[in-house]
């Protein structure tokens, strides 16, 4: 950062830039070595909250000292670069590995639409599904709304391919950014995950209630399941159940963990 840029940037922007300069090489090296694990968070059906319908596998990068690197320290910068694509590759490889190891597991894995055109990512997906076709029906790919709307034609073509394998697709962070409802109609996602900003304190927040009901109505109109993200209290859960949300996810039902009950101590994908 030049002196002029440093002077014009806010102290927070400068701190984030400095943190990225320190962290990104560490993350890059860890990803190259396959030093990552998934943290599993349950997603429950509203009518059967005692048992997860599936889990979301959230990537955790581990540095040379064995420390988990906080996502906030690198993901905002990495997600639009090749490092973001490499992280998506590692996350997908770990997810496919988990599905192979446990035939009872259903798992969602995050991805950016930018990874669709990344050769290593699409090869990892195709090779994994060809080698183990039975995992396809237990795999859910979560595509962020912001990235999907940037390249709708690419996403639409991709959806046709992976749904042919039996893979389900979810639109993540629904409502967080600009949504083209024309593209939403054409996409035919299996599942919509309503962004947590609309869910937090929903039991006491009339605006969030109206917005969540609107997003739920849109999803159900297109025959898509709804998942409410960031459910953190009993009041929020009770309100969402009453309004007819299909599934819920959040700390109220379980925090992400790298040591879920069914799993032995985590192993890393070796590269």
C-alpha cells in the first residue's frame, strides 16, 4: 500500500489489508498441502428438530502450527481470486471423502459460481461422482446468491449437468444481495437458504417477519425448500416453525464442529 493510499484509507481498511498480507501466504501454503478439515453444522427439519436432515460442511484451514485460521482473516480477499477456487477444491474433496466414509451422511458443501469454470474443481466433482455414483444423491452444492447472479448462463448449464447425476443445489444467502427473479425462475434450485440477517430476532422484528415471509413465498412458489440460517434462540425457532419454514440451521441447533459424533479424529486430504 502506498503512502497516499494509506492516508486515504480508513484505519479499518488498512488493518484488513495488513492482515491479508500476513495471512494469505499462510493460507495458500496450507491449501496447497491439503491442510484443511470440515466443520459440520446440523440442518434440521422444522417438524423433526431432534434429528438433522443433513449437515453443512464448512471449510476450516489449518496453518503449520495446527491453528485454525479464522475465515474472516482471508476469505473476503481470497474468494474472488484463484486461492478461492483452490479452497473450493479442497472443500469439495473433503466433502466427497466424508460422503464415501459414511453412507448415512447427507452433506452440503459451499462453492462460488466462479469455480464452475475452474478445471481442477469441476474435475474433482466429476471424478468423484463417476467413481462413487451413490454419493451424488447425498450431496448438496450451495452456490452463493451473489456469485450465481453474476454468471447466470454458466450456472444454468452447470445445474443441468449436476442434477443429471442426482446432486441437489441450494441458493445460499438468499436475499443478502441483488436478486434477479427472472433468473431465479429459470434456475430451479432445489433449496433456498434465507440469509441470517432476516432471521435474527425475527420473533420481535416486524420488518424481518415481512421480508422472511416474502422470501419464503417466492421459494415455495417455485417448489423450492426453505432453510432459515442463523437461528440462535428458542423464540426464533418457534416463530419460524409456526410460519412454515421447512428447515432451520444455527447455533440453537448446534455449532459447527470438526468432531461430530459419528466421526473419528479428523484426517486431512493429502496433496
